[in-house]
C-alpha cells in the first residue's frame, strides 16, 4: 500500500495512574511528513503533548462505574473534582507537567465554560470528544440504527449545542483552551462493532459515519458563525488490526486510518454526498489518532515504520 499522508499523529500510551483515581495516560502528538502542514486557520501546531486522559470515576468496580448516571466530567456538576474549590484535579495535572487534558463523556446540554477557563488558567489545552449517544445509543434515531450510518443529522445539533455552551466565546471564536475535538472514540469497535473483524462493508459503514459526522460538525460551525483560529478534529481508532480495511494488512490502526483517508478524499465511494468541502477541511484541520496500551518500544516497528 502507498504511504498515508497526514499532518499530525496522536497516540495515547497507558503509562501511570495519577493521584485520587484519575485515569492518566501519557499522550503525544508528533509531526508526520506532509507537504501541506496545518495552516494558519487552525490553532493546532506541531508540538509534543504531555497529556492526561481524564475520567475520574470515583468507583472501583465495573458494576459501580456502570451505574453512574452520566460521564461528563467537564461540566459544572463536576467542579468538586477539578475546580479550585474542590480537589483541584486540573492543578494536579499541571503540576505533574501535563499540558493537555483529554476528555470522553460530553453532554452538550451542559455548559463547559468554567472547565475551559480553569484549564486555560492552569496552562492546559483541552481535547474533548463527542458522546457515543448520537452514533449508536440514541433510541430511537441513532445513525447506526436509523440512517444507515449517515450521522450528519444526529451529530450537527449536538455539536451546535457544544458550540453555544462554552466552546465559543462571546465573539464566536473558539475558546482558547480548545485544541482538538474527537469525532468518535474507537469508531472501529462501534460503527459497526465488527468493523475490524467482519466483511468489507464494515469499514465502509465506519467511514461513512465519520465523514458524515465531520460534515455535520462543519455545518454546525457555519450555523454558529464561528470565526477566528479553528481547532482540529480527530477520530481515535483502537490499536486493532483491521483485516478488511483494504490497506496496511496486518498493521494495527493503520488500516482504519487508510480507509478514513480514502473516504475523506472520495466520499462518494462510501455512499455519502457532503454538504461542505470535507476534503479541504480534512487536509487543513485533521489529526489522525489511536489508543494503545502497548509500550512505546512497540510502536516503531508495529506502526511508525510504515
């Protein structure tokens, strides 16, 4: 297969457990050769990121954690966890040497301004992600069950709420703490769940869900009147080998990225007609990413050499 060309790569390595039950990982962004580097329209820059993946579930059992009513840890209800009036998790991260915090749960009905303000004061950039809800948990109406993996209509209103509830400042620029927005965490394990192990239709459906969701988020930006420097988007794959992805056979994560790269450039092949120029936005504002618990010494021969 011919080499992928992308601007940046992000990966998370399981590395340590921070104090007070914080889920912590070392996260790194590294520049990968690409003729067209990120432009001036994006706030993302080439940098080494020392990040913490933040999900401070205060329960130690799987059963207990599954009973939590919500997992949005950057809303005001979680201030006792991360705020100065509580246990000051963001300050702890900053003093550990972190410069970014990655988030998972996201209820767009909640306002996230205070968390973003606090993170900025502590010198931390923020990388939130979309909730799984519009993709496959919404019942009825998810894009998995209702719209054949076209997620535009489900994701656009959710991201528009995010923009209006703290992601944008009063002048409609992105909050200065925001750097990256994850379209979906480990989509190859969800959209559909057998993307990596099933037939050839799985990667097509996964790619359609991601490019349509990306298109919906771009449309939400347009409707909200976003101006100024723009953040980057990503979709964080698992480190599984995708046997049916068509490229980079036998290599973890690369096959999924290969499919997404092709879909961003050729959306019609994947059964989607974009509203916006997703190819141009992809080339200027996208960062490929994956999760892994493998040691860093594995990545050179398993991933980076290709």
